[in-house]
C-alpha cells in the first residue's frame, strides 16, 4: 500500500535510529516526552479507577446496612399504619421489599467503657427483604431477636471496643429521664448480647446495635415504627422511585433515598475525583507540550531536508504535515503505552498494593480511617475514553506551532550554510 510521502517521512523521523550527539539528544528528549505522556495517562487511569472502586465498594457496603428508600411520617410521628403503607408502596414495580424500623441514638456501656450508638429496631423476618446484612446474619442471631427478650446484636467493632462477647450484658442509656426527689435520673436498660455482625463498613460496625422492633418501641417510648425501609430492583433508580412514592402516598409521607441520606459523602468523593482529574491532566499537558521543544530541535536539525523537499516541489502544507505526523505519532505511542500500563495496574491493583504493603510493612488503607481495608479498582470506559481523547488532543495541539514554523522555512536560507 502506498502511503502519502508526508506520512512516510514523518514516521521515519519518529522511529529512525539517529547518529551524532545532537540527534541522540533529540531522540532522548522525544523519548522523555512519550514517557511523560504514558506515565501521565497511566496515572490518570489508575487514580480514577481507584476512586471509582472506592466509591462502589463503600456504596455497596453502605447499602448492605441502609435501605434504598425510607418512608417517614411528616413531623416525625410514628408510622402506626405501616402495613397499609407497605402494601401501597409495593404497587410500584421497582419495590421488592419493605420492612418497618425504629431508630434512635443512645449510649451503650459496659464497665468503664461507653460508646454512642444508633439503636435500630427491626422485624427480623422482614428486615432480610431490605438489607443484605440481615440476609447474612446467622439464623440463631435472627431467632434470638424476639419481643421481650432484651437481646441485642452489636457491630463487631463496637463489641470489640466494649470488650464484650455473646452472653455478656451491656447497659443502654436512653434519652429522656425519670423524675425523682434527686432530680431527673437517666433511663437505662440492661440488654443481653446475642452476638455480633460484620457489615464490612467501619462506621456501622462501630456504631450500630440491632434489637427487635417491639423492644425498641418500648425502650424509646414510641407508639410504632419511625418509618418503612424499602429495597428496589435497581438502586440507581432510587431518586425517581422516591419521588413517585411521595406523589402516590400523599403529603403525609416523606420519601428519602440513599443518595439523599448520604449526599455529603458522595458529593465529597465526586469533588475529589474532579480535582484529581484536573491535577493529573496538567501532568499530561506538561508532557505533551514537551513535544514542542522536541519538534523545534528536529526542525532546526532537518533544515537541509526541508529545503531539499521544498526544491523538489513539496508545498508548505506538506512540510507542516510531516512534522505534525511526527509529533502526533509520539503522542499516540505515549497514550497507547499509558493506557496499557494504566489498565494492567488498575486490574491488578489488588495484588500490587498488598505486595508493596508487605515489603514496606505499612497499611495504606486503615479501616478505621478509610472505611475499607483493601485497595479497590473499577476502570470505567466513561473515564478512559476522555483521557485518551484529551491526551491525543494536547499532543496534536503541541505540534502545530513547530510544524507551522517548519513550513515557513525558505529553501535558500536553509541551504546557505550547508
């Protein structure tokens, strides 16, 4: 196949081995430019993949404990008629599970140890239809949560901080108090630790306690459930389904979806991802514009070649095309190498990071700080394609000025000193 001579010459300038100190230096600068583009692209892909994986991992663990949608009575009143509300909610084809709940803050103590805790009252048989956590609980733990038993299931980190195990007793200090001659005495209740659960999310493992719905209503002196927890077929449709349910159930019911209840966390992740993208794109831009210096030195070195081409009939546009091909080829090679390197690292980060941690004897993701203890990764086409396009565009823009200068070179001036 006969390629245009501009493409052939431009590619030859890119790949040909060169002799001479000056030409070797130009080759070195060109290689550094391609390496810079490759590393910048790889860094972008790896960082965005880790951010995606981190967000997905935390979201999945979070949704193993929290519901996709919550239905609450306006004004914070008890949802006494929850069975009819659940029946109405299930008419929406996206709703596949519903369970009532009571939730309130309290203090839990054993000996000198005391922790703040969210006490959630559940119906064990219904809770399994709305959260994965209830599905994973051991059958004996589910069976232990019966009305009047005063049994509680604690998060594994909470139990560890209180130094309790199954069979021990803990004291629950409740809001409000009882009036006495000595003043207001805090209310408390003695609970039996039936066991522990491990949600894989530090915030809930360290701050959630499960009791039976009726026990929770008695402890917190409420007439019925605080609300209804729903599970959907597609969690991404939660905002739309919540709006539909609010409209269908009337003004007395407020619907909150998981994106609303955890809005600050997801917003902060998106902001961090955006800022990291901008910073790392600047690294790619710096590497791409190193091509300017490479092409300027190449044009200076190839003045005689340009003059000969011009005298043989090459147009300024053809000369410009030759150096655009050279710069674009460097950008394409650097981008492709960066994509391959980034994907290899992103798909194997679960092996690479533990190996580095083992060698350096450090932990990059303490679970108490980052909620998860392993480095997740989720490369997405929606991130990789824009990275490739931006890298190639920057490389192309960087070639325009040196190529234009080459096209303006006059043959007589170029050959005067040859």
